[in-house]
C-alpha cells in the first residue's frame, strides 16, 4: 500500500537531550529496534530490504526529495518472508558497500513518528515522519518545522540525503583517499 509521508532528518549531537524533550512532551515510546538495511540498484527511487531485530523482514521502496528541509516521500512498505528476501538478493543488484546498520528508538507524539537513530559510521540523528493526505503536504511540512523548533534543533542541521547516500559518499571518499 502506498503512503504519502513528510519527513525531516537532522544530524544531532545529544540523543539524551532529545529523550528529555520527548519525556517533557509526553511522547509515547513505541520501542527500540536494531535495523539493518540492504540497498539495491534501481532506476528511480530507493529499494531496500530491512531486517528488524533479526526477527522480521520488510521490503521498502520509496521516492523522496533530496533537500535539506521537510521532504515529501512516497513509500511502499511490505512485510516479506526470508524466502522472498533471498530471491530479491539473488535477482537484483545490491549496493554491496552500502549497508545501513542502526539502533532506532521510536516514539509517537500527536501522530508524528519520532526516530532517535544511532547509525554506525554516521552518528546520531533525529527524524520526524508524518503520514499525510497528499493534499496536505504543505501543512505537514510547517507542522514538522514547528516541532523541530520545539526540540531546539537548528534548521541548518537538516540533512538532504538518506543514510545510504551518506554511506555511499563516505565509502567513495575512502576509496579516493586510498588511491592518492
């Protein structure tokens, strides 16, 4: 099923400070999850298999703007079996050097999913995600910007790219440094 989301991702230094804010705002803690994302080369958007706590597998395809502000995202998320995941790994070309491993704390605050992420090799991030009616994207973007302000996170901390893009750029610069 297709979802329309509005998202913000920001690089942060102190997840404990954000946890205190979440407590202040009476956010509901959903849980902590170990997620490992494996990406595949596709002509448009991003396709990944996500393993969650080594107990469930999801196939996620999404198209999202790469801008350092609130982004509109069209996403398809399916729970799949290990057997289907294995077929996908055999059939599609994987980005071998792009694996995103993270610990994600998930909260809900008045319908906004809030992720506190610690991503291996990248650091700490705050994400806001709000599912919206496609006609209400502009209002949702403003709502998330106001929420960012309440969390005392500067707009200049917002990230344009996905974790996979950040890791790919990091790997490419490591290869260049190794050549020089």
